[in-house]
C-alpha cells in the first residue's frame, strides 16, 4: 500500500472534507477556531502538505456538522467531491 499525500484516493478524501466545509459556508479560519487549531493546520491538510489521522478526520467532520461515517461511506462508494478543486 502506497503511503503518500499525493495519492488519488487521499486527494479525493480531502476533497470531500473541503466540499463539506464549503457547502456549510465555513471558512478555514472559522473551522480552525472550532478545532482550537491554527488556520495553517486546515490549509496544510487541504493543500496536501499534511496527512490527517482518523481522530482528526472525526473531529473535523464534527466541527463541520457532518457525520464522519456518512463521509467515509461516500468515500468508499467512490463519490467525488461536490465542489471539485484543482490540486497542484
């Protein structure tokens, strides 16, 4: 199993989180405040510079008002983010 921040699957998972945040109308700064983290934490995982662990994923989903299980089911079902973003 490839461990990389640049895999298509990981990019799609982060895309789901970004789409969920954008759909909720929440800015990175606001999400960071809800998590008691610096805004750079959000920017780094959204930009592909930092890998999330499962506990962080659950906390982020909760801070967005999303069900982490539903997000994972969407991911496993192969759903693409509803607001696709270009990644560099």
